C-alpha cells in the first residue's frame, strides 16, 4: 500500500529532512521514544514512570501465556512466570514497576540479539496450540518492497537481508525503542531505521523487528526523488498480524488498510507542512 505527493522543494532539502530523524520525532502516534546505542548495554530500556493503564498491563504480563495477547517467546514467558511465582501480588508497592522493568529488560535482550545477529537472531512469538509466529520470516517477505526504490534498491535489499553482515558506509543506521497506544493498550516496539540519503533518490526505511502486541512486524519505506522543479515523496508500508484470521477477517483487513492509508497520509502531509506549502496527496 502506498501514497505519493509532489513538493515544491529541492531533493536535497527533503533528503536532509529524512536523514535528520524528524519522521520519528514528529510522529504524533508515538508518546515516548529513545535512540539506543550500537552495541547496546545491559540495562533495561529507559522510560518514564508508569501511568494507570500501564500498571494494568504489568499485571497482564505476569499472567502472559502462549497466544496473541502479547508477542513473547517461550523463554520470555518463562521469565515472567518465574517472576509471578515469586510474587504475592502485582498490587504490592513497586511490583508493577518491577514487572515492567523485567519486560523492558527482555526487549533490551531482543535488541542486542538483533544488533548482533540480524533476522536470524529474532526469537519467534509463541502462540496457542503449540504454534509460533516467525517475525524474521515476515520481515524477509517485506524486503522485496525495496526493489521499487530505484538504484539503491539492490544495496538496501542486501542490507535488510544480511544485516549486520552487510551495511554500506553510505547508509545511516539508528535503533529506537518506541511507545505508542495501540487498541487502547500501551505498546512497546523496537525499530531499526536505515537511511540512504543519496546522491540521487533518498530512502528512509523503518523496520519494526519487535512489536508488543496487536501486530507482529512492520516495514515502512519513505523515499524521495527529483521530478521537474520539485520532488516526489512516496511512502509504502507493510504490517503483519495474526489477528485478522477467523470470522470477520475481511472487515478487519479493510479497516486495517484504511488505518494504514490514513497514517501514510498524515506522514506525507507532515513532511509537506515542514518543507513547503500544502496540496493534496494522490495514490501512485
């Protein structure tokens, strides 16, 4: 799924915007974020004190089990169960914070594993009935989308497929933790940002290699290329979820596509507002 707009702005200015990290910083759906070092350390992910909804989520984490409510590996579920077995009640003073810190520590381990081993190091999510969801397989399927970005496509494909073994010195890599509210629940995710600033077309890739719940993985590509006296900016996205299966899946898919299109439209209008005067986006 994709959208594109034309901007009365030079490509170099748009490329600078994509490289600056403003796509993340100006995303209104993100309530908190942080940039992580590479390689990252051993402390849990940082974050602000818990609010009420997050305290409720901490209690749910203690009762995590195979299924789609949380994206957790078997080992991660075992860690949380061990904490539950050693805990009288999540209502104990400071216990919700301890549970949340344990969860953020698990995400730190996922980040470390990905930085060191790429897709091959991503632990699968454990589902009910002995099933699993493999985030690495879903992200590999999304790699084909970069073939549409022009001459940088083959190099970006190689990076996405073989990271960290393959990485061009022309590419910028950043790692983020992000907090959003998804389906009225707090959601922590891990993001690998890759930027190829040019010369020529500029490409900004967001690879969500861990998401807490509601969907499995995500990949968003935002790119720009010179056209006439300005720049065409486009955005494509691919998100995977197990929750569209079963009764009503066509309705869920339709709603999901509408939400993705709205998010891409907001993104492109945000770029426009930052760089030039407005006109309306068009589907490519």
